C-alpha cells in the first residue's frame, strides 16, 4: 500500500487536488516497526498525512516501537 499511496498522491495533485495524502502505517490491519518507519519517512513529504488506524488494531504511533537506534 505504501507504493500505491505515493502514486495516488501524485495523481491527485495532477488532477488539481493539492491537499491529499494517506494514513501513515496503513489503516486496516496491523503493521510492523520497519514498514511504519519507512512510511513515516515518506509521509513527511506528503501535503497531508496522519498516523491513523482502525479500532481494535495494534497501536502504531512512533513512541510504541522500540527505542533502539
């Protein structure tokens, strides 16, 4: 879904809708730390982005992942 969000955001900008983006780390289902980190990096360049997921899914905010660097 990360790949499709980049393409979708670019297409919407071409169509004249400037304020578009995606739900960082996905919306449905659970994600993992690696994917969420990559999605957050890409999301920094979207005109609009938010970390948002479905009710009952595992929390995916950056502060819930490991603190090792």
